[in-house]
């Protein structure tokens, strides 16, 4: 019987040693009930999250004019492979550049890249941060989309859970409070928390499965 218990508990590798934390117990309780209860809803719409994340970044930062959303939508898919800073740089680099005088008027150095098109996409607020406007917008939206993907992954499993990673808490009270704790994927939001003081919250989510809870539920 003891052997059976061991096999039951350890027959499949446990992916996380922290599964006995109080937050996990809470997750387990909720997850055990999940199959019998109605389908739970996520805090966001997975079908429109890319568009919603970009809208959120535009609204919160206000650095780009809303009509350039399609150009950010086209660029966001490159961020994962190239990084949002490189994507923003290539956007500013492509096409006819501002003259030296025009760059001076923007307060940017003469050897910085700034295409006429990229300059025309800046809002009034964005003209105060011409070299950062695109990459901060991409960064904020890209991290939101990435968090949404992790939430979606975790929510697809009966014992799925989200833990928060990210070394750059940078004065964010939510990040500090929730760092290294488990979050229910159905209550987790992919959007940066309201209290985050940063242009783009560095919070990252990690999706995992509480395998010990899975085995206990099947014993
Ligand atoms: Zn934050």
C-alpha cells in the first residue's frame, strides 16, 4: 500500500516543489471543483487580446497617435524574436529621415534615427520622448500579450497555475507583493497593475501544473 502511495505521488515527476504553499492549496480546492462547476471565465478576451493590449498601451502611455495602431500591430509580432527596442529602432530607421534641423527641433541628436513617418506618429506627449515612444508602447503591449499567453496556458489545465517572475519590480507594489506566489489563472490579469509606476511593467508570468495535486486527486 505504501508503495502504491509512493507511486501515486511520485510516479510522474513533480514539476514544482513549492506546491504545498497556501496559495496552491487554495488553487487545488478551486481546481478540484472545476470539472463540476460551470466553465470559468478569464479576466480578458483571448480572441482580442493583441488589439486590447495595444489599445491599453496607447491609452496609458499616450505617446503615439491612435491612427498608427495598425503599424504597431504589424510590428508587435516581431518583438518576441527581435526585442521591442530593436523593432522600434528599425521602425525609426526605415524610410526618409528627418533633416538635422528637424531633429534638433525634436531635441534628438543628429545621428539618431528618426524617419519622417515615425515622427509623424508621435502624439504631442510623444514628441517629448521621440526616441522612446515606439519602444515603450511596444514593450507595454508585448508584455501584456505574453502574460495573457501564460494565463491561457495555465487555465487550460485543471491544476494549472500562474506564478509571477520578473527581476524588474522597480517600485511596483503589485510586483513586490505577488512575487514568487501563485495566482489563480482565472483571476490573473495580463494588464499591468494600476499601481505600477513604470511605463511598462516588468512583471512576467510563468504557467505550471501542480502535479502533486493532480496525483492526489487521482488517488
Ligand atoms: Zn509593475
